[in-house]
């Protein structure tokens, strides 16, 4: 199971070209018949549709995996230390040398730094070693049949059918993550159609077996999602004790130079881009780690919606390019998953939109916490503590 699968990255809004048939639910066989009919309506050959859907099966393990998201309840320091090991770092540095020509090409053509793709490659599949063993077609059809997010997964089925017709997808043998992502950097079928690159020149886009194909495709996808070529994404900083904590968070921006005028300093090296807009992120409050994030950081959320995953991936990308280990500081104790759910319920009762009550400290919950902290006269650093929960 890959991390990206747990909170799928792209919030797709693709619609069927004609009236949707059996959008979700009902008998599984009838649902598949509706998919086949829609495929033909979309212009796919009936014989190809018959072969493509012939062996599809519902997979209950996919639904079970879809309900398990506890890993994202961890705080940043715990999550980062769990994902970033010495072996993972050293392997990444070795892969950077092995694929140097590919990374050089990606940086020239797409302006995406090698550390960024190395970090995704590491976290998604451990550099290709663990790509998932779920039958991809079964996973996509199972998730489309389930009525939680059919608008996300239904279009992926028809994209996979197109890949099948091009010779780049095998309904019986193509495997990947439980949420339908394929290959070393875990891309959904529509992403492959739009951004797949034949990096090794063999005439096929093979994200499972070809590092050049996978890395080039990942670079193109990030550029397509809005990556600003050759700009930074994150650097660690130190903060003055008198900073206005209410100005921290992704919803508050100043130029990096303006932040330095307020006493913010790079923890190592120089300020990367003084003229770019940037935000201060303090994932565990004013006593924990601190980062300055630039516009490219926002693109990470198009790959994965999890706050803690995005920050860890962005930080690891800097480590792979020579940044030091972050200073964990001494943050106040946070909340357990159950306590976080209680907090979210209390915030909703006060009129805040925190998204789902899931025990995960995402951006909406952080913004609500920061607002409540201001109302209560507390340091508004968006880090919920047992003391804050008790006050509410």
C-alpha cells in the first residue's frame, strides 16, 4: 500500500461524454455491464470492451484499505522519522547518480529538481521495490462501484481501457496500489495518458519497469500541475520569539525578504528566493520545527492532499539535496486521534468548516484552531493541545 493511495491526490471532475450508466452501487455484475455500455458509447470497440472487462472482479481488500487512514494522524516529527531512514536517504543519493542523465533532462525540460522526484519515488514505492500487488482494473472498478468517490475513479476505468488499446495495460496482469495508481511514482491511468513520457525511447510508457519513463512522467505531471521551473519549494528557518503567530500558515503570505525583516532566518545557507511570496509553516506549533514554503509547495497538494505527507515529502526532497536534519525543537504535546476528532466536533459546533471529522490535523482544522486560539487570547500557532481542547 502506498501513501499516496491513502489520500488520493487529484480531485478529478471528469464527466462521462453521455448519460452516466449505473454511476455507483447496485449489483456488481449489472454495474460492470453499465461500464461496458458506456465504454462503447464513448467510442471504444465492443470487442475491446468485452475483452477488457471479461475478468473483472470486486475486491473487498480494496474497500478495507480505503477505510484505513490512521497513519496521517501522526504529527510531523513522528511521521518524518518513520518515513526517512538513513537507508532511504543513502539509496536516494545512489539512485540520483544512477539516473543522473534522466534527472538532468527533467531539470532542463520541466524545471523540477531531482530531490523532488527522488522523494516521491522513495515514499510511493521505495524506489520501485514495492509498487503494490492489487489488480489495477479490479481496484478501479471496485472503487467506482463504491459510492464514496465514484466521480474520481469511474473516469480512470475508461483511461485504463484506452491504455489497454495502446498496448500499455493488461487487465489481468497490471498491478499497483489499492487506489489504482500504477508504477514507481504511482500515477493514475488518466495521468499516464496526459503526462506519460517514453523516457527510454522503447516506444512504450512503462512506469513499472523503466525508471526513465517513471521519472520523466512524474516531472511532466508536476509541471502540468503548475510547478514553477527552477524555483525552490521549502527551506527550514528559525523564528524570533516575538513573531506574530497569527500570521503563520499557508493562508498568510509575505515575500521571503519581508519575513527576514521580521526576524526569520534560514537555519542553514542563504535565503533561497527573497522576492517570492512565501508562508511560514510550524507544523507542531511555535516550539517545534519551522519552514518557509514557496509557491511550488502548493503543487505538492495536487499530488497528495495530506498536510503531513506533503510537508514530509517536501522536506525530504531538500535532505536529498544536502539540507541538514530538521530541528525538532520541544513542541507542546499534541492530541491523540480520538482527541482530535473531539476537537473537530467542537470546532464544527462553533461554525467552523474543518472538513471530515477524521482525527487528522489538516489545513482546514489548523485554520480553525488558529482562529479559536486568537479568540481565547492564546498564541495563534495552529497547534491544538490538550489545554486548548479543555478550554473548548
